[in-house]
C-alpha cells in the first residue's frame, strides 16, 4: 500500500509543507486512497440521517404553529389568545389526530420510492451519479420505523385507499413473486389463491360500485394488487436519473397541496352554543370554545372574531361535524364505510353516529 508523502500530498493535507504550518481541514481524504470511498459513504449517510430526522421533527412543529395563525384568521391578538390556551401537548395531539394520515402518506411514499431508486442505482457503475435523496433516506431508516409507518397508514387511511398499501409495501421491502415459492406452478397457485381471496372479500363492494357508476372506486380496489406483482426490482437505467428528480419534486408538491387543508383544519372542536337569559330570547353561536372560567366562556366564532359569553347565559351546547366528515360515497366494505379508516370504523361500532343536531343544520 502506497501512502502519500509530504512531498506529494496536496497543500493543506496532513504532511504538507506549508511553511511549517499544518491546517486541519474538515475533509482531507482522497477517495482514491484506501478507505476513501468508505469515509465518503459514512459522511453521506450521516447527512441523509440528519436531513431525514430534521424533516420528520421540524415539519409537524411548523404545521402546528401555522394552524394557530390560520385558525385565528391572521389576527395577532386572537393568535396570542389561542397560544395562551392551547398547550403544546394539546396542539401536538390535535396535529397527530388530524394530520396522522398525511404523515403516514409521506413516509410510505418516501420509503417505497426510495427502495425502488436504491435498487435501480445499484445497477449503475460506481460513481456514475449521486444516489437519490429518497434512496439515502430509505437506507438509513431502521426497519421498525418503516413497518410503523405502514401500520400508521393501515389504521388511518380510508378503506378505499388501503389497497394502495400493497404495491407500496412490496416496493419498500423489494418483495418478489419468486420469494413465495421457488417453483413456478406452486407460485402461480399461491398468487391465484391470494387474488381470489381478495376478490371474494371485495366482491359485494365492487358490484355496488359498478352499479352506481363509480369507475374510480373500482380501479382503486382492483389495480393495486395487480401492480404489486411487478413493481419490485430495478428501473431501466435510462430513466433512473430523470425519474428520481421528477418524483421527488412531485411528492413534495403533492404533500404541500395536501397539507393546505391540514393547516386550515381547526385545532378546537366545532360547537353550537345556545346563549341568552333564562326567560328571554336565545341565540345560537357557532364556533370553537377556547376556554371557560367562572365568569365567561370564550368562543372563537366560525365567521371570525372572539366572543365572551357569560357562563350564566349558556343554556345548551352541541357538538357539530364539519363538512369534510360528511360521506360522499354510499359504499361499504362489509360493515365499514369506504371513507372510514379502520380506527374510525371500529370507533363507530363502539359509539354509533347519531343524527346531526337540528342546531347544527339551522346555523350551518
């Protein structure tokens, strides 16, 4: 092994003769030296790990703060009122409740695309191109976090989109049909049995969707299992670079677009409060209760502005669903509505949904 001497070493590197002064640069190694590639790989993994965890922790924190400003209508004093009464624990819990679906979607997309890009870049000659960002993130992420992301998506995604987890899971772990059985005939029988069981489970829903003229629903339920059979494995060399860059930008744009409703989702529950004197006329105030003390109930009105209502004038209060919670499809998968997640569906079985209160309809 040849070690660079002081006479041949570049200026500023260990062993360089620079007037008796030796500097300690941040990265002095040459990749052509033994171990240089290993050091470069360690450095890139450290940078990818830092950027991944920064995004995972920083994005929810920024979203939580933005939500308070949006819900306050952009008014400074109202924002300060919400900050003073909505604690960080409640704010984080509210964010996880309303944005867990978006967070799971982002993680599943990163891990699935990253695994595909990583397997594709491995086909290229060493040093041909820099590994895509998603591939580096997928490589430094522990397997338990990847599984936790898919589990979070499983319990928070609407049932209508759950079939999309099949190709995403296959891509993230690079599963192939050959892993089911080494022989072709048993492998085909296993795949046919799995697809038949899937079709039997969803057949009533598919028939209802076809009868109601909903081709998008049929496609979302039928195509993902078929796509899962061929999604793993490397991409053609010619499309790896452009597709990786375009996909990363597209995922970012889609997440920003999907995050806008999350930022505007209220932190506090929507209520209709009936106020007025005991024997006088009453008024329904629609909004979000910020806080209540011995004197006043503070309500952030849905149409803007803060109202202080004396607690002795509060006669009734009901909880109202938002428009986003109202179903758009009349389809069910057995006992679960297709727009409910597993968590929501199980919750509705424990606490069945009652009719919407007349006060919510009248004010809304």
